[in-house]
């Protein structure tokens, strides 16, 4: 992609975020994933069954002889890190866009929303045999440079020992210990998929440890051809991770078995993220990603509001 074309694409992405997405999400800055924060605020009366006893304000409770808890103020300046999966399986797309383009869109959406509030934004990129690190910086020029690097990265090639998603998440957890937002953008496809939805995924433990300290959002990128195959007869399939090619006749039985296996794989990803307590956003190459992100954030805000609502 030429520099002029890349610059135009990034400007369109920024306009999309600031005009459409930010307009749909207009409101106070509480981050993409609403949370309670970590800064101590004012004290108030303790509500049994609603408040966490770990936030009990014992000094006020002792003075008034009435149980009080201390509210937490949401952090206003955060450090956001993204893990972008640019492995060969992301160089695929049969609908309106490629999966790789959705990775850039997801990282850009979170980056532009966080940069407007002065938050620092950094990224780790899984590409070929390395996990590349781009340090966290503030400001629009730094974010533009990061997105330029993602867009200009060459297509993934077949390597002997590529890093997997679990390794990338472990490096993300060790990059910075300061609490903040962590974004994982991937298709969550394993080299040897387990079709048992209840089985533990290779990346499940690392992402659970990451969520124990940070606020984590997992963005799953899907193409419709990964869910079901068309009725086109004999097709040559190439594995982008290994380069192996195999011809398959897409009979109704094969297509039905493939759809069932794909559904089990996606259900396993959903259950693994749910067990880890991770917010899960699905973006598809055949859908409007802006609408999906906005619906996800609004749903998260409603759930957060209901979880923290106190009886009057």
C-alpha cells in the first residue's frame, strides 16, 4: 500500500471513529469497558447484598457506628495495550474486507477513542517468527505511526516455529505491570483445534492471568467462509500457517460436517473467554464493524449500570 493510500485509509478510519462511533457512544469518559476504577472517593452508607465488604471504610464506620463503604473513582488516564494477531490466518477475507483490515479497524477504534482522553496506547504484533513491540505513547501522531506499521506489515509467511496466541498474551502480561486496559485482537484459531467446547484452550490460562490484573477486551475476527463452505464442487485448500495444499470435494456431507466443527470451535472460544471473565466482541468481515462495536459498548454500559445500581 502506497503512503498516500495508507494515509487516506487512516483518515477515513479516524473520521469513522470520531463521527459515527464516538457519536453513538457520546457521554462521559468511562473507558470502552466501564469499570469501578481504583482511586478512592467519598464514603457512603453500606448496602447489604449490593456493596463489596472489602471496600468498607472502617474509620467512618467507627466514628458513626454505622457501616460505611468508600466509593471508587474511575481512572481518567489509562495505559492501553493491544495485542494484534497478524499471523497468516488473518490474511484472508471473502466478504467486504479482509480479516487483517478488521484488526487495524479494531485497534484504531480503541486507539482513537483512548487518545482523545490523553491515554497512552501501545501494541504488540504477532507477525512471522516474532512478537514485535511498539511502545505506548500519547497523541495522534504516535497512534498514526502505530496504525501505519500495522497496515504496511507484509503478508504473513510460513515459518518453522511461529509464536502462538498464548505466547503473545504472556508477553503482553509481562510488558507493563501497571493496571490498565488490554485489547486482544485475533481469530482465536488454534493449529490443532479441540472441538470439545468444554476443553481448555492453549491461550485460556494466560488470558485468565492477564484479566486478574487488567481490564481485558477480546475481539474475535471472523470471515463467513470460516463458518460454512459454499456448494462449488472440488476446491483446493491451502493452509496459510503451514503452506500445505489439499483438494477436497465439497459434498453436502463435507459441508455439513465442516459447519458443525466450525460452530463447535467458535462455541469453545466463547466459553473459554466467559470462564476467564473476558469481555467478548465478535467482528465479521461481512458486517458493519462500527455498528457491532457501538452495540457492544452500549450493552456493556447497561450491564455495568445494572450491576452497580443501588436501591433508593
